[in-house]
């Protein structure tokens, strides 16, 4: 019984150490993200000032970019030719009779 208690105590100490390490990592990540947010805002202000100086409508550019992102298809889907969605071509079986090796691509 005492042996089991010692094992549990050792495990509890290990979990405590892991939790403390995790807290340190979370704190470091938070500091990094906060710093990146500040830099992002500084860069945005600089870009907006340069755009204004050149007569560029920042909001219009952002809106157009957002629309283009929505309208453009994912290049990965086009390149795959939707083959990944077809179970017969990914398994290598013939959809008609189930023979192996038929329906697979060879280059």
C-alpha cells in the first residue's frame, strides 16, 4: 500500500512539473502574441499612411482582397481534380467489378 502511495505521489509531482512548464510556455506565447499584435498595428498604420500619401483607398483594397479570397477556388482542389473525393480511384479498385489494380493512376 505504501509503495502504491509513493508511486501516486511521484506521478502527482510529475503532473505538477508539467503543469508549471505549460504555464511558462503559455505566458511566453502570450507575450509573443502581444508583441506581434503591436508590430502588426504599427505596420498597418505605416501602410495606411503610405497608401493615403499615394491616394490609395485602403478600405477599398481590403474589401476587394476579401472578395477575391472568397471567389477564388482552392488551388489544391483544382490540382487534385477532385480525385481524392472518388473512393474508387483512391482504393485502386475497379468500381464495376472490384478488381484490384484497375482505376489506379500510373505515370
